[in-house]
C-alpha cells in the first residue's frame, strides 16, 4: 500500500465529491440569498432578480387545490392468517410419524 494506491483510491472519489460540493455550494448560495432578500421582488445591478421571479412562478403553480383521495376500507388479514396457520399445521402434523419409534435389537 504505497502512495500510488492512495492516489488511485482518491481519484476514484473525485467526481462524486465534486458533484456533492457543487450541490452544497448552490444550496448555500440559495439559502444566503433568501436570508438577505426574502421572497420580495428586488434587483441586482439594475436587473430584476431571476430567483425571485422564479419563486413567484412556482408559488402560482401551487394554487391548485389537491383532490381528495377516496377512503378505502381497511384490509383484514385475520382470515388469511388463520388459513395459512392451519395449512402449515396440517402439513407439519402429516409429516410426523403415527406411532412410537420401533426399537431394534
């Protein structure tokens, strides 16, 4: 286990770790931007902020009410469980011998 082995192992994890770092950086930037400006419309260098415009569009999409799901009766597993236990017991007792073991002389 020399230095070449360590470098080879480290190179294997560079791409996934780079992706994780980019995602974390983007999330951190978004968090700090929201902490500073909130969801109010604002400008950067005289141009409207694209993030706040995107948030306005996303909030508009959430306005549709969610349809109610139908209520289903609960499934009762007791009959199925009783049938399964009875089948297992019947097969188990069928395999057992009917009489005492025969003693050999």
